């Protein structure tokens, strides 16, 4: 009972820790010309904002972002992966 109470009281203080560690509401966990993996704190930003970050990162390589996968942790840290695809050429 005491542990649950202490955790409940400390949880709001611990959540902003990711923002402090990353310096922003998200972190680019992995990046290459073929993909980008983002971790973000869902208390401070949204999936739509992360889609914009993925588009920006893939555009650096002249590619388009395509959603691939999503997962989340118990601490409300979301992980999204986007493939960076070569734009289709239409004659």
C-alpha cells in the first residue's frame, strides 16, 4: 500500500524526466536513409507532430515517410517507426 501511494505521488514528477533528458518532447532513436524511429512523450506532443518530424527527417534524403509501426511503454513513452521510401515517379 505504501509503495503504491509513493509511486502515485512521484509519478507526475518522474514523467517530465524524458523531456529534460532529451531537451524536447521527442528523441530520434534511430535514423538512416531508409527509416526513422522516434520516441516521444505523449504527455507533451502528439502522433501527428511526430509524423511531421518523420516527414522532415526522410525529406533530408529526398524520400517520403511511410508509417511502419507503433508501440508504447507503461510510462507513456511512445515509439513510432517510419520507412523512408523513394518517391514514385509518374511519367
